[in-house]
């Protein structure tokens, strides 16, 4: 008997570098640093893509969008998410829900969470209530606590369409 649900989880991290903003969930947020990344470095979308691809048993984001490929230099990560959403649909699944946690001391995520949710839901062709974005700090511990970068974790539930 075929599974009626699948769960996937994803994680992404990027170190801070030169720049004046970060992109989280497709939202450009002013910040004293940028991130070191091949694409736009959106840890929210990268973790979410890995969760979706994991649920489908299709590898990870690097398999589909290798950092060695110049086509993805400075790419908008929302393109990656739309690709993953298409793979979900093509294989007969639909998003049950997605839950994403951003880990950083700064920037503050809460003022931007609604816009992030709207972007992610739109790209996934999902209801807004099926997408959660929240944040936490690491209490000044580890690389995120020292303000050296940021991370995101994502979990998704896929249901048969």
C-alpha cells in the first residue's frame, strides 16, 4: 500500500558577509550584513526546498541547483521553491503544511513573518494557514548567537493529491 503522507525536513545556514540586507522567505530585510552565498542566500527557502525534496526522496537543493552552476549566481531563491512545488504536484502530492523556524540574533524576523508566509504560500500554491514562519535566538550561543550568520529549519507534511 502506498503512503498517503510524507514528511520532510530541511536545514540551511549562511555566514554573514559584506552587504546591507538579507533575504528571508523572499523578503528583503535591511541589515548591517549580507550573506555569503552563491544565490541570494535565503536560508528560509533553502531549508524549505530541502524539506520538500526530502519528502519526495529527490535529494537536496544542491542536486537541483548546484552552486557550481553559474546560472544560479545571485538567483532569486523563489525560483527554487517554485521548482520544488512543481515537483510535488507532478508526483501527485500536495502540501499539508510547512513549518519554518529561523535561528538568528538579528535581524528581527517577527515584523516580516507575515510577508514571508504570503510569499511562501503563493509559491507553493498553498493556503496561508498552511505555512508557518517563526524565529528564535540561540541565546548568544554558537555561530548564530555570536552574530556570525543565520540558519533556518523546515518541516513539511505532504499529502496525496
